[in-house]
């Protein structure tokens, strides 16, 4: 078990682990913690009332948050010909066809988002074992398999985020930075939470969102009310 830092333990004392705070109150509390020497990421985690063993209850998608996420993502594109040139002009960090597939298949994953045109999926499909576990495999549901590479590249470079439920039925998302204003963090979190709630699978029974928490890179989680 890793040893918690003194900063983390001091912050933990401020959090009532049995309480569900209002969102504004949770953000105020998060911002009251002693800050690190870098601009920490802020993340939301939601425990969903789904059966992760049922494929029709899994959730995966992407969303552009109203205030961005405070960083430019590193985007690669699997494309050829005219689409490859369009992707380069749109700002993709790396573009390629079978050559790029081979590079990633060899273990290179130094990027945040992978986009593929539909005709490239016959080659990209074999990368599932490499990109699947990292949540980077191109998918139509997340908007990363598309022939409109210009729009996709620009949106993801600007901070459009992908999300997917994990094996425990949880979904996590980067929603900003500690340096964001309280209002901007609230706007991003509220947008993401509402988006997930509206994505409820028809087959999910009972309470859909069991709990939700917000935390920064170095802080404990703070549960908040939905």
C-alpha cells in the first residue's frame, strides 16, 4: 500500500467521508486544499448502477465541456490520401496509414486520442489489444471513427474528452484544472454529470448514479449530490 503524502492527509481531515456535499460546496472544499507545485487536474468519478458484464449496459462516448479542460490533447490520425492531408492541416500531431498502425502495434502509445477514417479500420482493428486497455481504441460511439477528420481533430485538440465505464461500473472524466474558477469547474462538472445521466441504458435497473465524487491529482475524493 502506497504511503499518502502529508498534504493528502491534511486535506483528508477536512472531508466528511459520510457526507454528500452540494456541488458548489464540494468545489469550495477542493479549492481550499493546499495546492501542489503544479496545476493539478480535476476529475469526476461516478459509480453507476449498471451490470458491467452486460454489454448493452456499458457506456462509452465523448463530450466537449463548455470551459475546456485546460490542456491541448495529443491527437493521432489513421488516414491516407486527401483525408491524411486534411488531418495534418487541422493540427493532428501525427498522421499515417499502415505505417502508423505498425508503429502503434509495436508499442508506441505516446498520444491521448486516436482517430481513424472508416476505411482504415480494416488495418486499425488489430490494435485492439494495444489500445483497448488504455481506452484509446477508435470507436464510432466516441466519435473517433469518422470521415470528418477535420472536425474531430479540432474538437479533441481543443479538449473534447472521451469516457467509458470500467469493469466496476465506474466512469471517470477530466473536467478541468485546479486553477479554473469555481464557476468554470461547476459548469464543466454539471455538464458532464447531466450528459452521463441522459446516457442511461434502457436495460439499467434501479438507481442509475449511485455516487459521484470530485478530486484533484493530489487530493482525496469529495462526494457530492446529484
